[in-house]
């Protein structure tokens, strides 16, 4: 049972730490280091793996939490059950739609912000950012509840 508790802690830590590192460190560095189009390509290349990583960590966290049924079982379960669908939504809906839109936009540097495709991309980006921040916030709560 102790091994399952360790797996749970690792899954939560990798999920939240990965999301925080990607969101608050890696992405800003990439956008400061490259022009907007190149940075967008790099981050766009990383997104599918990033979201799938979070989803895998979430599933492992859920499964291990169901096995250990530890302290704060219900609040932790609720948090994970909210976080996994948000991550799934980003993985299977938002990211593919945003990637398809990016292919239709020749350049984010030269295409005006009020262009319909840019507006649609900005909307998807905003939804994804909110989902991501909720997942990070939920993850921080999971760590506090440890």
C-alpha cells in the first residue's frame, strides 16, 4: 500500500509540476527567445505530448487514489475528477482545433489580431489557459491535502 501512495504522490507531483514548469517557465522562455511564429511552432509541437502527459499522470493519480482511499478521500477524488476532464478537453478538443487553426494562419506576426482566424485561435487559447490554470490550482490543492 505504501508503494501505491508513493505512486500517487509522484503522479500528482509530475502532473502539477509539469504543468507549472511548462506554463510559467518553459513557454515564456521560448516566446522570449524566438519570434512569435517560431515560438508558436515549438510550443505547438510540444502541446500534444504535454497534454497527454498530464492526462496520463491524472489517470495514474486517480487509480492510485482509489486504491489507497487515504485521508481526505472525497475532496481529493472531486479535485481529480474535475482535473481529468479539463485535461481531456484540452487534449482531445482544444489542442487539435487550435493546431488546425494555426495551420490556416500564415503568420501571427503579420496577420492582424482582428482577423477571424486569429480571433478564433485567441478564444481557444483563452479557454485552454483557464483550463490549465484550474488544473494547476487543483493540483496545488491536491498537494496541500497530502
